[in-house]
């Protein structure tokens, strides 16, 4: 006959709420985890930017009228030369966000750009973009540029900035709101503070 031993009573403490910095670190890991796991050592600037472009779509909500139906593709376009050398296409191949399959498109005109939900503008010239950004507002396009001086005045929504050896980004909240895009507070918390 087996005897039961008294087991010490274990008291579980209530888990503490994670700190803001811990949440930011976890979100950063989430944003780049997939690409870093896929490509290993030798990560380039554009590998990181490709991962961000893919993940931005997870933290932005488009107006319902943006998509013809719930299975319409979410198009990630690149205008001004495909600096991703096939990596962005490989990264999004076979993936979906919110039920929308991801599609890559090389953009050569404003009409092509209006068919995108996320548009990366490679090597933008600040003088050209305010008018074009205004035209993309009605199409609800999340515009993403890189290394653009006076970014807040262009009307574009996200700008990549290289800070030492890190890729950071700034978000123009007013431009996002004007385009009818809702940017998650989680993504906003990772953005650099706006600069003039």
C-alpha cells in the first residue's frame, strides 16, 4: 500500500507587468526575428529594411475599402530601383497578413504606386515627393523612404534612418492619419521621435 507524503504547498505569485523597455525589446525582436533567423550572419542594411517592410504591415490597419475583398493581396512595392536584390521577394513569398497574401511589385509610375499598400521609395528626392505623397493619400498607401532630410515636410509616412550601425525609423503620424492608416501604438513606441 502506497503512502502519500505531504508535499510543500507552493504559492504562485501573480506575474508582474512587463516594463516598457522589456516590451520594446520584445517587439524589436518580433520585427526582425524572422529575417535574422532566415539569413544568419552577414545581415545587410537592406535585409533589415526588408524585414521591417514585411512587419510594418502587421502593425498598420488600412481602411476596409482598400481591399476589394478579404482575400485581396497586400502589395509591397519598390519604386526607384530594387535595392533588395531578391531578398524582399523571398521573405514575403507564400506569406499573408490578415488573410491577404503578400505580393511584390516593382513600381515605375504613380499609377503603379497607387496599387500598393506598402511602397518603399529607394533614394527619394525630397523635392519630388510632397506632390506625389499627396496623390498617394487617397489610395491609402503606407509610404516608406530612407535617409530623407526634412522627412516630416514631405508627406511620406515612414523614413528609415541609419544611426551608427542600426536601422531606425521615424513615423509621420499626421501623414498616416491623413492617409486613413491606423498605426499600432506598439510600432509608434519603437519609432524615433519626430525631428523638424
